[in-house]
C-alpha cells in the first residue's frame, strides 16, 4: 500500500465514512491514476480538467459515475493533498430525476414464491416487509428483534443513523422458523458454513452478493421484466405503504431518510394517487364544457 493511499484511507476513517464509501472513493482515484499512468500526486489541475471532460464527452459516463468520480477525487486532492483547485467548483454532473422501478404487491408475492432457498425467501421477505436496505437486512442479529414491541432495531443505517421499524407478525414467524434451522447465537442470516461445520458456527453473516444473485434468479423465474434489484423491494415497500394511506412523515421515519424530499419521490409512484389526480383533472376539465 502506498503512503498516499494509506493517508487517504486514514482521512476517510477520521471523517467516519463507511467501508462501502471508502471503497468507492479509492476506486475513483485508482481509475484516474490508471488513465494517466502516474500517481495522483503528479497530476495537475489541467489533467483533472481534461479527465472530467473525458468522462463527460468521450466516455459519456452516467451522472452517478461522474458524481462518484468527483467526490472521490475531490476528497483526495482537497483533504489529503490539500490542493483546493478552482476546477472542483466548476465541475457539476448534470441533474437527473429518474423514478425507481416499483413492483406491485402481486409481483412481490410471485417473486418471493420463486425463491428455491428458504433462507433467501426469509431474508428477502424481511427486507421487503421492513423496508430495509440490503446491507441492513443481511446484518440483522437476533438481539435486534423486539418481539414485545414488534419492532426491529436497525443499527448504523445510512449516515450512521439508528432507527426502529415495525416488525410484521408474519415476518416474525418466518424469522423464528428459519432460526430453528441454524440456531446461530448472533446472526439471523448466517453465511453458509464450511463442510462439516454446523450453521450455528458460521463466522459471518450471509453475503449481500449472494442475496442479489438469488433475487435476480427469482426475477428471471417469475418472468418480471422490470429493471429490479433487491433495493427495488425497499422502493416497493414505501410505495405500498403510501397507497395504503400511511402518512409520508411516518414512512420517512421507517426508511431512515434524513430529508422528506427523499421520501416524497414515492408520491410519483403510487397508482392510487395517480388515479385520484386523473379523476380530479377530469372533473376540472369537464366543468369547462
């Protein structure tokens, strides 16, 4: 490990960045260094200017890719190398407002029924029924369940924020049934143990990538054509709650959003809301006749 990489990692740790964010920032810096074939320490401001133009004009990178590159590279140069260059104030990835894919309740039921593994079925059912992020779901521990209050304590979600989410009765039943199959003292979803090692001795939780693979296989088996991922279950959960009449502020709390603006996107995804709006528009227009 180079001294610069070590220093950047330490700076990110001091800022409290998650391991996933650190990995993304380091990848952006590595791609910059590979593009020029030299250490970032020797890259000039003009080099950076041309690199961001390359991402935009030649590579035609998406907004998320450009944003990630800007954040990682900017952190290295401003925080670790102490170079506050005007170029960073100039670069602005284009704004996009894309609505996420959402599955209907019937599609969610069908998808979950196509999972061959009971463990993946319970894991993905819990992620959907509690509105969890993938990482939050796989890291659930037995101690996080409060069956008296019917709540799940989500530890250190995005932004390091804890929160409580409702634990549906059926989800608790499924979790208890699955726990009986492995009886791990810590993890609700332990990783597959080595041959000859009982599941209760697994050293870690199930990997997020394996859950994603199971989800994609179930999508294929169910015939769902939407561009869906495990995170789509979280979007679907929020949309279904809104359609059921749950207050947007309460949904914001359940999802752990710092801003209501993040949660308000689901108002554009509810079929009931669109239907009511269409009916109101028709009434207004009809009154003009």
